[in-house]
């Protein structure tokens, strides 16, 4: 009882200093470092208590200093288990505080895996157990040698040693079970936090994140989960922006076919991404003439869409003072070259002017796919060729227009982009011009819209399961039979 009072007094004398250490030393650290500091604080308190106990015993009870080893070993073992338990409690509090503070930052660079923790705890517990048993056996052997050797004394000594060992093993077992239960609470808390957030992500809720409060595997998983949530959120925002850009770009395309007496006209664009670089438009020109522009910016996606939008703005501006196709495309090339020459981006364009009064066509081909003309009377296929470089390469280039009066009743013209002819199937074959010619010939008696849809359907059927690799744009112009 006296010895127990001395040990208790040694620990109680350090309660104030422990409280001060918890407040200043532990509380002033980051969430990651608090459990570690709590362990060191508890361990230090136990060592200091052992020093006070040894000093008291030596000063007032005249214990030899050689006997202090048992006190230090006992306090070291106690400090180890008390420190671990307090560290786990502090870690649990740090996790709860991280949740309350919504602390979702990066994990610490230092990484201490759970397996290493378990290994160190198990190894240290084994060493301490062996050390205690060695001390007990050594003392008990000395005691057994010193007592009487009668049967009753030996039996009593055996019982005493057995109870002592069972007591020691029971205490160590309780301490280990307590650590396991305490750590299980922490794991359950971390697992529940992770599960709740992942359930929200599965349901489409990306507003929450997992608190990062440990330096083990759960901290790594929490950090990666938060990165995943940020990536998904960014992706959804990007998809929303692309959807908005798609709607805006679709609004820039014609909503209906133009009316031109004696002609049936229909066009459309099909992008392989949400946005694309293909473009077509109709323009009412002076003297009841009609202009048709089909363009293809290099590449596809957002960058090509922006280039197409810039070109459209220049084109609309140029049409205001329209004189002829060559002047318009030359002006357009100058403006685009000033913006795009340094980047290397370019645009192909075919601009067609239809003069129904003179029954003439005038066009400029700026590096674009030559339109296909089907002559109903002869059944032949012609191309509207012409010299001209792509827009955006040389701002000083002067374009020249070509003219024809051979567009007769029943004839069909297809102005398209290379996405039609270069469509590939699973075998790597391209759709090609001959297939387009065949589809036009087979549907020569149909309207421009029906011919357009027949070509798109043929391209889609030819491609099969293969995804669309490029934007597709086409405008079909058919001369009505009643043209005079």
C-alpha cells in the first residue's frame, strides 16, 4: 500500500504539467502531428514520474539506485501503452475536428503505413512482455531458492508464481485489447467518412469531400478521393460549358433553307465532338443573288469552333459591302491571316454565288474540297475546281473567281467537307467520292433535303460501329425542273 501511494503521488504531481503540455505542446501542433506529440507527452510524463519515484525512494527510504531499473521499466511500459491509447484518442478528436472544420487539404508528405504501425506495436509489446517475464522469473527463482524446501512451501510458491504470471499476462492482454478497440474506433470513423462521401458521389452529389487527418493509407485514399471529386466536378463543369458552346454554335448555323426561285437547297452539319470547326451559311446578296459558304477549320473541337466563329464574324462583315466572290474571300483571308498566321491554324472555304436571273454560278475555292455536280442530262459528274490557297497562310494572296453557266434543270450540286469522303469503317476503308456519286445518282429524283439525308445515312451505315472521326457538313443544291 505504501509503495502504491508513492507511485500514485509521483504521477499525480505531474498532472498540472501534463495539462499544460496538452494545451501548449499538443494543441499548438497541426492535426497530423497531434497524435504523435500526445504519445511523446504521455511517455515523457511516465519517465518523469519514474524519476520522481526513484528520487523519493533513494532519498527518504534509502533504496539503492540499482533497484531503480524495475521502476523505470514499469513506467516505460506504462508510458508506451498510455501514450498509444492517448494518441489514438487524439487522432480520433483530430478526425472529428477535421470534419467540423471541413479540412480537406492535402495529406502530409510524411507517410506512415498501417502495417508498419501494427508491426512496431506488436514487436514492442513482445519485447516488453519478454522483459517483464524475465524480471519476474529471475526474482521468483531467487525467492524459491531462499524459501524452505518442504512440499507445502514449494506448492505455495508455485501457486504464487502462477498467479503472478497470469496477472501480468492478463494486464498486458487488457492493454492490447484496449488498443485494438481504440484503433478500431478510428478505422470505423475513417471508413464511415469515406463511405458517406463515395455514396454521395455515386448519387451525383459532388459537394462533399473526405477530411484528410491521418498520414496512413486512409489519408492517401482521402486525398485521392478529393482529387477525384475535383476532377469530376471540373469535368461536369467542362461538359456543361461544352453543351452551352454546342448550343451557341448550333444557333450560328442556318435554322432553315433559303428561298431562291427555281432552286431547292438544304444543308446540315454533324460534329464528332460537342463543337466543331465545320461551318455553312447562306447570304442574300444584291440583285436577288444568293451566296453559299461552306468552311472547314483545321482540327475539331473547341479550338476549331473558336476559329470558325471568328471566320463567321469576318464573313458577315464582308458581305455587308459585297461586290464579288473574289473580293470577299481576299478580304476574308487578309483578316484571318492577321489573327492566325503565327499559330499555324488555317481554314478551307468554298464560296458560291448563284445568280438565278443570269443562270450563272460564280465561285472561289480556297483550298476546300471541290463541290460535285451531277448533270442529269448526261449522267456525268463534274467538279467545281479553282485555284486558291487555304485561308490564314498568306494575307497578301489575291483570289480569283471562276464562272459557269452549265447548271441546268435537274442538276445537283454537293458542297461538302472532307469528313464525308474520308469517313472510315472497321476495315479501314474510306467512304470516297465514288460512293457519294452513286448515292446522288440513285436519289436524283428526290428533293435536296432527301438527297442530303440519304448521303448522311449512307455514311453512317458505311461507318458501322466505328466512331465519327471528323466533322461532316454538306449543302445540296438542286435546280428545280420548272426553271426557265
